[in-house]
């Protein structure tokens, strides 16, 4: 084969391959979208709701297992906002007035100075960790009356606790809890 013909043959092969590739692009894009949609739909989508406690002395825990630290015992008919599920437990939001604690030396003028500062269940270094704060994050806290080395804060919005599924039943939409709290 002569050099010019060889060059054109190779160019033709490259163009043909490119053309085939370009023709397949929409199909591949559609296929990947379909795959993404399938993955999205196969991942369980949980609808938040207000749950009502159906037992006595039901335990609110820091982790979704029976070894998880008990935050407190819930009363029968108490309402909780359920945001997800994990194994045999519902994931619930803390009450709006739920208090948590941060060691004061990590906070200066209501700004977190340390990175990944622990938020604790009660004002003690041995207390269970229920969340973390990042450097630069602003908090609104007051000095804890029980231990002045700690700041008392409202639990951050992303704080989550756990209740065994068998002790909660559907009571209504997520907003029901807030409406009920306003009436009290």
C-alpha cells in the first residue's frame, strides 16, 4: 500500500470509530440515566412522620442497638418525629428543647475554635458523644449550671436518636409533633 493510501485508510478507520462512538453516546447517556434512576428508586425512600410511643418506659438510644446508651425513657403516647429507619429501629429527631453540651475551652465568643469538637449528652468527658462541631461554626450557648466548664446548647438539627420500631406507631404527618407542642 502506498503511503497516501495508508494514511487515508488509517484516517477512515479513526473517523469510522469516532462516528460509531458518537452514535452510541445518546444510548450510553440514556442507559446511565436509567441506571441512576434505578439506583435512586432502589434506595429506600423514607417518608418522615410523627410517631406515637405505644409502650411504657420505652428507651430513646444514642445508637440503633440494644447496647446504645439510653438518652432517656419515653412516656406512653409521647410524640416523636421519625426521619428514617435503621434495622429494627426508627431514627428520630430530638425534641426542640433538647439540650446538649460542649466543653467551653473549645469555644471563644460563641465560635467553635477546635476542629471536630464533641457534642455530649451531658456535661462530662465520659458522656456519650451525640455529634460534632466544626471550627468556625457559631453556636448559641450558656454556661452550664451543673458544671461551669461546659456550655449548654440546643442539640444541632442533624442530631439523631433511635427507638425500637415495635414501640412506635404512625400518628400523623411530621408537623403534627410541632402543632401538638404549641398547644401545650
